[in-house]
C-alpha cells in the first residue's frame, strides 16, 4: 500500500510532499512545499493546535508516534487519516524536523483486515486452505489442510499434487487450471479423492472445494500468482445423503413392483416382475432356484428338513442370531475361502440338506430384457459342494461372496454363474414358515461388492418373490 509522505523542518515549514499526499488531499507539491504549518489550508484552524502539538511531541520523542487526524482536501472536504510521525535528526544529533507518513483510515483498516484474515485462515480456520502456485504446486498450507492431508505443513510445499492424492488428482488439477485461466467458478465443487497414505484401504473422501484466483495488487496488469484452494471434508454428510437417496429409491422400486405385480394374473409372472424391479440399480443378474422335496421318510420318522420347519426357533430372520448373518457368513477375504468354509460347516455336500436346487426364474445373461420363468425340467443346477446358494439354504440367511481384487480365471463358471460375475449374494426364499429355495443376485466388476444394506434389501425382495412362487404352486411341484 502506498503511503503519503510529508516532511516538516524544525520551524514547521513543509519541505517534502509526495505524489500520494497530493492524490489524497488534492494539493500538488508545488502548492504545498514552502508553506508554514498546515493550518488554514490542509487543516481546519480549530484542529491546527492539536495537530501541531502532536508533531512537536514527535520531534521530542524517540521512535514513531501514531495519531489519527482530520485533514482538509483542496475542495474543502475533511478526510480522516492515520499518521506515523518520527523525528529527523541532523549530523550532530540535533532535531532537524519531523517526517510524517499517513494514509486514509479506511484504507489502512482494509489492509489490516486483509492481513488479519490471512493470518486467521492459515492458523485457526476450520477449512483447509492451500495456496497453489502457477505450476500447480502448494506454496502455503494451513494447519487444517496439513492434518487432512496427513503430512506436515512444510512437507507439502513444492510437491506435485499427484504425490499426495492417489485418486481425484486429475479433477483437482483441471479445476485449478480452469481458475488460473478463467477465474473463480460460480459455485463450490465437490471432489472425491483418495489420499496416497490411505491407498491400501481406498477410503474415498469428499471435499467441498472453493477456488479463488490470486493476482498481484502491485502489477499494472493482472498477473495470476496462483490459486487459493479452500476445502472442507463433507464425506460423512455425503454418504448419509447417498444412503438416504438409495433407501428412497429402493422403497420406490418396491412400491412400483408391488403395483405392477398386482396386475399380473399369473403369480409366476408377478415373481418375474419383482425380480426385474429389484435388479434396477442393484445387480446385473438375478436367479431364483427352488428346492426339490427329499424322498419320503419311513412311516413314523421325521425328516431333518421337516423337523426344522416344524420346530423353527429362528423364524424368517433366525440366522442373524446375536451377531448378524453377515458377521458370520460374509466376512472372508475371498470367495474361495467362503465356499470352503461353507462346505465344512454345511450338512449336505452338493445337494444341501438332502435336496437339490432347480432353476425356476432367471434374468437374461447375454442381453438386457425381462426375467423369464425357466422350463420346468426338474433337473437341478449342478452347484458344487459348499456353493453359496447351499450355504444360504442351510443357514436360512444371506451369504455374500466376492472373487477378490484379482479374480481367478473361471471363478464365475465354477459356480455356474454368468461370465463376468465377481460378486454374489444369496438369500433364502421363505414363505409360510418354509424354505422354498434361494434367490441369487450377481454383480459385474463395474459394481462394488454387496454389503449389509444390500443383503437387507435382497431379503425384502426375496420375501415378495417367495410369496408369489408359493402362490403359483411352483414350489410344491
């Protein structure tokens, strides 16, 4: 900020008057230099005594003296200025005069506010603030941003943004380049990023970001110095918003499916309608397998499955127990480990507690289209022992499985699922206290693995499909 400079000799004569003083007060240097004092032309006579006393005190005191004066412009208006006055001494140490620098009070206050704001942003702000230079490298980082990025404030300086972010760096650099070229965007942006320090777990974070282009106030033409990037972590709020949106969508799908199924004269067709509505935004394929009845037991004997159905202490959600079905059955690292665990824990190898699973309903695997009922051949699906469908049937609860980060070749084919499947979710079809079969949802690599919320939704869909299949009589046949 330029300051107005005025110098007075020991007798009060004006000896120096710079360009900024002429701009503020309107008096040129030729008009001001040589005058004695300021009274009558740059100061009102009523204020002259106080100002002259303050200047005289500055000549007698060491250091600088700060005052606020009301000066007069050439056209007669008063302007409030803040002055800093200090004595000027000659070669022998005697006081030769006083030097006075002043500026308009509101300009000084604006400068002080700007400095205070900068200090607060880089020390106490609850937002992350990073000043990025024209080369897109951090130049200044505040404490909050350093904590969020997981490194020290000085360790960030001069490093490429790609050294800090594993995902989202392209979007961030594109936004910074746009701001350098075009200026600040009209609204804040939400960037999903992954820090390199957390790359192993890939915890994506959502940062609500604002950008401001910085230009030098001293240059005649605006020259961009860089970009101020302000961001705040809103991951939890965004995830809650996404979860609520997903719940609303799924509830709407269930409602629409119920309305559409009510218009179907055939209950089997209604079951296919429920499956089609469930697949939207949820899975790529859906399969419904019904269990065949075991061979008749000798007179007076009670078969294992009938005993379970007659004395079912679990009910439709019995497999949750004290720990939850997913905690027990869906936490292995890979699908193969899950299948082996199920084979060891199950009671029937290959046919699941004395019954086989026959394909009844399936969505088309090759091209999009409505789900259709399969031809009633009665031939069971050749699922291998420990298959997730058998595990779900035996435990009467959901079973999740995944191929892992690097799916083995033939992983889906070994489970008799469509090619490209890497995630599976099997839930039981239960109606009127009986286990009718298994409903399977499958996802391709483009989708994330199934989670607990997905299993809850799949069980809700399975209950509706089971009721339709039970009504159609397909289960008994």
